[in-house]
C-alpha cells in the first residue's frame, strides 16, 4: 500500500510527509522536537497537556499538534514568540497545582515535568493552586504508589492500562477542579483490577505513579552481621542496567552486573537464569505429561505475575490451563532456603533472599501468602522458621538496583566483568531468553524436542516465535507430533488469545504469555524511557547473549542436573511439586453481584 | 444483590440492545427506578459486568455528570440555580428559605455544588451552576420540572403541592 505524500512547510522549510500524520509526528520526523507531556506514540493523544501547541498559517488560534492532521500545503511554525509564550503559560498552569518539593520526590531528576520546566526556562509559578480536593497517597498495592497531588491529569496511565493492557483499572473521575485518576469508587489499587505491571509508571511524566521502594530493607540485611544475603538477578536486568549508567540501550552487561552486585556486599551473587532453566525442565515435562495423559490444554506459562493476577481476575475458569510451575524468582527463593541452606550448611533463618527484577509485579508475587514453601519444608523436618518467613524477602527493580549502585560509590562503567557464583549462578542461553517475549517458548521447545527425540534441534534459533508481533504462532514437528504454539505479550494481546481458549476454539498445545510489551525487558521496573525502539534493542541484547553462551539448552545445565540428582530426584516428583509448583485462586473483586 | 433487581437491570440493558453509547441512558433509567434515586455501588458493579464496560469507566461516567448520584436522594429534589443571573435575581433567598424550613443532614454551609438531603429523606436540595435559562432567573428545578422567576412566596406554594407535603 502506498501512502499519499503531502508537501508541507515547517518553519519555512519544505518537507514531503505522509497523509495521516499529525503535525507533531511530521515535525518529529523532520527532526524538530515538539515538547509534550501527554502524547504517547500509538497509544494516547488526549491533547490534555496543552504543551505541544504550534502556529498554523491562517489559523486563528494556536493548535495542539498531537491531534492536528497535516494537509497539503500546510505551513507550520513551531518556534514563534506566540508559541513559546503559550507553552510557558500552559506549563505554569500545570505547575500551579503541582507540589514544588522536588527534592523529596522519588522522581527527582527523572521527572518529565521538571525537565520540561527547566528546558523551557520556566522558573516562576505565578498562578495560584486551584485544585481543592485532597486525596491521600494510595499505598495499598505491594508494587505501586499513587499520589494525586503530583498528577497533571495527562491520562497516559489510563490509556496504557486500557489500550495496551486492557486491564482498565483506572479512569478520570469527576471533572474540572475535582478531576482525578480513580479506580472504581476510588478504592485502593490493590482492591482494583490492577495487576501491578507498572506500565503506567513507565509513562507517568511526574512522580504521581511510583514503584514501591525496598532498598532500605536490602541495605539493612547486608549490614546485619551474621546474615547471609544472597541475590538473584533476572535475565532482563543485564540487558537494561547499562541504560542507567549512560550506556546505549541494547548493551548486555552480565559480567559487570555480577561484579557490581558483589561489590555492593551481597554474600552470594546468583542468577535467576538458573531457575529459569529449572522452570523449563518442570514446565516442559508438564506439557509432555498433559499431552500424553490428555490433561487440560493449552498449557499456558506462569512466569509473569501480572499475567497470573490478570488470569485470576478476568479468566478464573481457565486457571486449570495455567502451568502449576512457580516463576523462576519463586523457585529460586524456595531452593535458596532449603537445598542451598542444607548443601552449604547455613542456618535457613539467617538467609535473606533478595531479587533484582525488571518487574513491579514481582514485589506482589513474593508477598503472595502461598509463597512460603521453605518454611513448610523446615516445619516438616521439625524446625520452625521465624513467623512471616517468605521464600523471597525483598524484591528490587532495575532502577532501585541502579540507585543502590550509585549510593555504593561504584563506578559501574569501569567495572571489570565477573562471573556469578556457583551453584545457582550457572545457566544456559535458554535461561537468558526468558527475558524477551517468545523466549520461554523457545527455551521450552529446545528442551521438549530433545526430551522427546533424544537429540537437539538442528537450529536452536526458533525465529518463528521471536519478534514484536502482538500474537505469534508456530508449529514444530516432533516425532510425528505437530506441536502448535502461540506467544502473546501485552495483556491486550493475551486477552485476545484467552478469549479464544475460553470459547474452546484454541488450536494450540502451549501458549506463552508475558504481561509487558516486549516481555520482561519492557517490565515496569526497567529504566525509563522504555519506548518500542528501546525495547527492541534490549531484545537484541538478550538474543546476542544467548548465542554467546556455551550451553543453550536448559536440560544441559550441569547445576540443574546436580540439583535433580541431589534433591529433587526427577521432574514433577513429589519434592518438585511441594517446592517448585503452586496453585492459583480466582479473584472476585465484586462479590455478591 | 437481589435477583429481582438484577432482572430489572438486565431488562434495561437489553432494551438498549448493545447500542454504542447507551451507557448514559441505561444509568439514567436505573437511577430513576431506584427508590432513593441513586446508583449504589453494587448496582454499578453489576451494570459494568453486564454491559462489559470496565467498572472504572462506569464510575468515571457517573461522577462526570452531576445528574447521577452516588448517595441516596430525597423523595423530592429541588435544584437551585446559582449562576450569576439567578444570583442577582435572588436565588440565594430561595436557598436560605429551604435551609430555614428543613433540617438537612451534613450541611456544611456554602452553596457551591451543594447536595443536601433531609434526615427523613423527604427532600434533597442541590445547587447547579447554570440552567441556561437566564431570562427566567431565578430558575429552580423541582422533580424534573423547571420553574422560572421564582419568589419565596411561589416556592412556598410549590412545596405545598409536593406529594406528601408537610408545609
């Protein structure tokens, strides 16, 4: 399809642009930046912030460039006195209702409103505050906090929650001076449809939406004498942490990450990729067993805690389709306080497990009441761990880790690469690709193929399940069985796939679902900005890391093999079930209706 | 939630037959049929479920339009215009008269976005910014009917005519 081209003028220069583009998009592709605080490419154009105004020849008033389409011969002016003055006024109006205590704000130095005020040289805020209603900070969620006072009502969060995730937990309620972002009846986020994915806070231009902080408890554990603090880093961290320290997006920094964690003072530096490999063994066997024994199909992956909460809320009838495997984070926590404690002869009550995750929902996952298998394990052995013991004690995001590295005075860019510790630091390329959409599927297929045929896939690169397409499908021939699989990322795409399953029309054996666009590399705990371009670069980093690994199939991981020999015995064994598997429960948000 | 109420809501939703943009009409009817002329939380949650419109969006719509109420209203409802024209023509006096004649619950004074109801839920009084009928100032609305050029004397007559009047 050829798109019609239009001849337009921007600031006196002539350009050829495509019909259907907005003035803002046309200016951007001509290399002219138009500031804005509410527009989100492909997701939102609410035109609420009023910052992107430009002058159009012949137009009586200034227009908002995000919602004005270009037309043949249009003459646009982006840098006139009138434009500058209007932008100043509009940003001052936003600041009138915004707190000025930037130093006390988590978003300090990363706030778009703060940066834009500085860029536009707005120093004084001469307008009085007109917003009258005060709302308390909503800290009900284990993952996120909402502070209405800092909200500028751009509604990016509302649009992402709806358009990208189809969760629709929030909407603008009331109007005028009383307007605010609200859940149903202004309940706390934790009592709403919110799945804790944090895609909203990635796009929030202010500190109105923030991830819950846990750095304090991590430092406390590290500083406590006699405490054995182990850290696990998720696959997606190494593909993005560099962005916090001035590296280009897409630079895998595995060795640097391990070195930084060690310098911070963790006693053992482990890799969640180890339990990602383990997940593949358990989940791969679960798939084979369900196919052989005519169990519930399609089997759907369960690593992504936002997706789990989504399924519990919106598709409770399909919970039997979910793999019973815990996520790699939780498998790690359980094993660290059982197998590892026994093997290394460490008192399990002295072990603190810290996770570094690209994800805000992992904070929620670690607090799920059933995630305390280690305590259960020791209770069965006649040993009581302190009350409230959880398998994973603290979960910090990539951003929190970067804060801690800076606080430690570590010069991240100059670190020499180091290795993760044994035994839980040993992993394969299959574990690495867990961080990208399609990665769990690809890792599972590599192992399932080997399990059923006794030999490895000729080409380990299963390109059919890679990419950024919302829903991707593939078939793999294994010994006469045509295994049909699908991959979805972003919950709107997941909903589409689930509705098909709901109607009994799903042709697949196995479905991978990741909550966030691009998979974990695009998680709510990752560095900002997380544009599609940045997400694609991080995915590239993940696959290049996979190709550089000597082992690329989970079942070849020697530490995993040893774990089965010494502790678990075999996949899906009794021990495996009590340690590595879990169950789900429906979430009835509106009981009695 | 009672089965009868669910059935009633089902019927209302069905009468709109999934027409796009029908939420306003549906909510209006549901509120009208509520004995206290309001939209309880469970009713809205049920409506959201049945229409497939996310609960937060339903809440956004309900709180946007001042017509909808989330708290029980009195048997009768009087809206008093507090726009500039009505104010200069004495709408404050009408409000003062109502306040002196009835005992309202939770009346914290003032007259912007007022929404007060008597203890026995006989009467709700609210203020609106403007009816757009300034030529008839001062304007009030009583149980959906508009009255223009209202004086305190006339208001007394209107109150007397209300069903179950105690004036």
